C-alpha cells in the first residue's frame, strides 16, 4: 500500500530458499538474569534437497560466534564463513563446496540479549514481597521472533522436533514446552542443567522457555495430562480458577476434536510483562497476568469471562495452530479464527453463567463488522509479503470476523456436520501444514456441499453485505425482495461490485424463536417466498443474528417489529442484531438519529445488558454530535438521554439483588454510568458516595460497577478525586484495579491532571509499557483530552517507537489509533494523515507498515464527521420535539 503518494519502498522481501529444511534442533541456552544475556549452543539437523553451496537461516539480535558444519557423523566440523542481511534477518552460511542432497548438521555458538521489548527471549520485571526488584525471563516468538533466541528456519512451514536444554541458577525454575527429563549440575557445579524431552514436530514460533523464581499449583486431566499454573511468588492462588477451567478444557477438546492432547503436560504461566494477551506455545502457554489470574471477590464478571475465553482460546490452538499449522501467515485466520470460535464453544457449553453467546454479538460480530465496514479493511485471507506487516493483521478481521464467519458456517451446516469436517481436517493435517482450501475440502466432504463456493466470498473479499429488504403479501405468502451490496460504513459505493453467497434465515411474528424459512442468496437481487405468514405479521431476516451481514428493512417492515421489541417477544439475539444494524446505518446516513431514538424509546422495558449496550452506543453517537454542535445542544441531548434512561436507572438502583443473573450488575453499571455522563446529579452523587464509603469505611464496591464508579470520580471529582484514584493505583496489587484506575484517570477534564498522568505513566515509566495504552483509552471523553493525547503522541512518537520496538509493534499501533480515533472533523482527518506523511521519525518502510492502521483511523474520523453533518438538522428537531 502506498502512503502519502510516496512510492512503496524498493526493498523486496524474500522467504527462505526451499532447497534445505530442518528436521531437528538441539538448543542449549544459559540465560543470566543479572546480566540480561544468554549464551547459546545449537545443533540443527538439515536435509539438503537440491545441490547448493549456501545455507540460509534466520537470526536477529544475536552475536554469532561461530558456525560449523558436520556432514558425516564423526567427521571433524569445519568452521564456515557467514554474511548477514539485516533487512531480511537472514544469515547466509557459505559451504566449503557445492553439497548434493544429503543430511548435514550445522552447529551454532552465539550470545544473545534478554531484551526488554517483550519479544524473543526477554526479561520481565516485578517486585517481590520485600519490594526488591526481580527479573524472570520468558519468550514471545510468534510471529518472527524465535530468531532472537537461536538461529532457525523461522517460518511456520518448517516443522521440526526440538530438544531444549537450559542451564540456570540452582534456585530458579526452568520451563520449556516439554517435561523435564534430567536435572544435573553444570560443569563448574555452580548452576543446574535442565534437559527437556523431545517435542513433537512443530513450527519455530511455538517454542518457549521460562526461567525465574516461580511457584505453581497443579492438577491432572481425566486423560492424565499434568496441568500447572505458574506465577511469580505470592500469586499462585489466583491461578485456581484458570487451572480448574484448563483441566476441563483439555478433556472437552480431547472429545470434541476426537484427538487426544499429545504432550504429557501443559503449563500456563502468568508473565508480568507481556505484549499480547496470551500465547499458545505448545505445552507452555504464556499469559498476561490479567488474562490468567482471578481473585474471586475482586475480579469483575466481565474480566472473569475474559479469562475463561483466553484460557479456552489458547488451549484450542493446541489443535488449531500447533497440531495443524497454516503454511504461511496469509492463512493466519485458520488458527486465530478457529481458536476464537472454539473459545466460545467451550465457554458456552461449560460456563453458562456468562451468557457468552450474547456477548459474542457485541464483542465479535459487531466488532468484526465495525472494522470490515471500512474501505481500508482487508480480506480474511490476506496477502502477506513482508512479515513486518504482520502484527497489524492480528486484528478484528482475523479474529472477530473469522470467528463470526465460522459461526455462520456452523449454523448453516449444523454443528455435528461442522464438527465432523473439522475432525477430518485436523486428522488429515496433524503434525503438518494446511491452507484454507484444505479446510473447505474437509468440510465439503463432511457435508456433501460445495463449501468452497459458499465460503470463498467471505474469506477472499473484504467487506460484507447489507441486504435491502422489502415485501408484499400474496394470500398466505410473504414475498421478500432482497438486494445485496457491500456494506460500507460511509454509505458510499462499492468500487468492486462484490457479491456473496448469503445464508438467509427468516423468522416471523407468530413464532419469533423459530427459523421459519432458509434461503441462499447468490445473486445481486432475488425474490423469496415465505409460506404461511399472516398479513400484518412481522418478518425478520437473520434469525438469531447468526449471519455476518446487516439488514436494512423497508419502513413498513421495521415498524411492524417495534411492538415485539418493546415486549421482548422477539428473542434477545434478534433484538441486539436489529439495534446494532440500525446504529451502524446511522453513519451511512440511511437511518437518522431520530429514527434510532424512536427504537431506543420503544426499548424502555429492555432487560438485557447487551441490548442496552447497543442502545448506549447510539446514545454515545448522539452525544458526540451534540458536543460538536453547541453547548446548548449538548445540554439538551443530555437531558433527552436522562429522559430515556432515568426510569430504568431508578428501577435498577445500585445494589445487587438476590437471585439476579450475572448480567444484571453489568447492566446497572452501564445505565447508571450513562446517566452520570449525561449529568444526572443524583446518580453522580451516589457514585461519589460509593467511592468515599469504600475509601473511608471499607464498604466494598461491587467489581462489576467499579470501573463506572472510578470513571465518575475522575470526570466529576476534580483534583481530589484524581488524587484518590492515583493513590489507589499506587497501593493496589491487583492488575484489573490498576487498569481501571488508569482508564478512569485518563477521563479527567482537567488538563494539568492529564499532563501529570501522562508524565507519570510514560516519562517516569510508572506504568508498564504493556499497559501504557490504557492511558489513551479514556482521553476521548473530552475535547481537551483528545487534543492532549494527540499532541502528546505527536511530540513523543520517537520515544514510542523506541520503547515498543518499532512501527510493527501492535502496542505502538494501538496507541496510534487511540490517539486519533475520537476526532470528528474533516480538518482533523487531514491533520492526522499529514502528520504521518511528514513525520521525520518515520522511515518509508514504517509508513508502509502503518498504512492500513493510519488509513483506518482517518476513515473513522471522517465517519464521525459525516455522522454529524447528516444529523445536524435532525438532532435540532429531535431535541425541540422532546422539549428538552
Ligand atoms: N497467537 C496469539 C498471540 C499473538 C498475537 C502472537 C499476535 C503474535 C502476534 C494468541 O493465540 C492470541 O490470539 N491471543 C489473543 C488473546 C485471545 C483470547 C484473542 C491476544 O493476545 O490478544
Ligand atoms: Zn490466538
């Protein structure tokens, strides 16, 4: 992608040549936690497949001391000349002569750094009970960082077995993918040498080590796998929830996939510094602390359900990803999309209390659509030339859209058929690699249908369709006219005229929970007959919101549904889908904020958290527009929202009631927080009182309303409130509370406080780099905050790049997006884009890496601007009409 009119840089990316491949590695590393370094010795068994006088392997940030070749066992080794390409991270090893196809061994001696960039073999820092600074070492190799730890064929296609040996200080625990097979004193007797069993055939990005003062709890699965949860000292009890769940999960997957987990053990370890959420290293899964550790009285329901999802996600990878791996990163979705889908399958079946499929709609379906509605989206099967573009691809397309498309297919084929296809696929490609086509072939075999034809439109084209539906009655038949076109958030034309095969389901007013009819839309425009529908009865498409498409109804069709939305006769998944579609159509200009408010008003009896979430999102758009219009408009809009939310707020109150489900407290938090944001004074007072009672009398705040409470304190509590939050952050040891105080404090309306917060977090480094992006999260709450965050980002971009390890870092990219995305005018869109074009701290390669995230943010800014322009008049009239 070219940026700013600059030609794409001329650098041409290269994969490793295919004339040689590794079969086995013997890797010995001696990390030194005091000196932040490690020494390494590795032997790689290589099969030469075509005559060559050179071998190439990946290596990065390694000081290679020597490379030697053994062509026949027992031969003396020859030391070889090497050259290094620092753009490709490829070490070329010159062979003494042209070697014909044969097996050889390369022996590498090298030294590396335990870096602080959360990639490769890196160090993580924490304080022990006495407050002393301590370090542990851990790894993050996906996608291309195994090469930071030892020279290797660092592409997923090169599967090999690994023997790992770690030499560490006696008091430390050393972990790797496999179980320990021996522990002996080192040559000088000062350290211990820990040797691990041979791994199965696997890709380099799945290798892992961990070294530190660790403690654990353990349990066994029914099938006899030893499961452990490791933490830094003092935290192992917080691993109990994940341990119990992971034991269940392995057994559940063993059955579901019909392939037993092949390793004797699986460790789950919480690492204090971790760039992503978690990583599925085979047998040694690494997690952020917040993604693994739970304190039953303190963790919020939402966070607990996230822990369940993350645990289940990574363990699903043990099959989808580790056992069967994509051939190249283009098919990344084959592992991420399926691990994401299986996490919901597992949690849905085993943790009913979370009502996880309701959350699926907002967290996966809606979030996938939000990104995929942009012109700067990308297909699920995305061309990856240079893996430097890779981090950016771990996005809501690869995760949320893939996940939703899988769910759509699962419903279309039925779960047993879908499962049968997946089992076929896993068995056929285990210990090997696959491409998307292989999966479609297996699913076609299982279903007897042409799955490739059905699905390729969803994975190879970007975007998704919106169906325009109108109807007429013919006796007892309802005739639907359906047109598809690409849904683009700005409402504009699709440059490509894309078409999809859309599985359509229909439900009707007299049986709202049933699928009355099924069709497959293949053409741009088709008519379908639904039999047995009374005149006047509503007809709705996409029953259960199982499809990855939006529907735009004729006025008549929409109006007919409103009473059953109000009475909640329409099922919750459908109510959510309908309202979320409407909210998205706001930006296209095809639905006005007034129409949305009408639907919101008819949802006064709504009792489900997720549906309120969709309503609330529309309200937040209304407030966003009003804020840009004038002080008075903003005031009136706030009053309108109070009018809409007040009754529900009063009914819900603030306290948990006996016998409620897990969603009620979240709903309470959402509604009361919206009322507080709208300036409803009694609600604000109540929140402040809860916070003060907590600080002064120790009255606990329910974990599910804690973030809302902190937010109100930060927005309305001035310096005093801010200081209390800061104090709480400094004294708590619990990561979720830490995070929530930061998100809250960043919402302060006072610039000096925001400046203090940013200095504290970024300059004084009091916030771990992995968490610094949370300082941006709340700044969109005020115009001052937006401006501050943006200016700060611009002025410190050099430090950000340096700290997060470059433009390819996902932490950097997330900060970039947060810094701009709450703007809402054309002028800001241009300013944002221009900054990156002109920024001296970026190279052309950086600009290329960042093209898509920048494009997406610019587009998001323009969408807000558009929303405002198309709704100015509507909002004025709406507010007049409601007399507020
Ligand atoms: N394989 C990924 C971790 C990863 C992401 C490595 C990006 C390299 C680059 C892991 O399985 C994952 O998907 N983690 C998610 C959490 C999950 C529950 C969606 C994450 O880290 O956000
Ligand atoms: Zn994953």
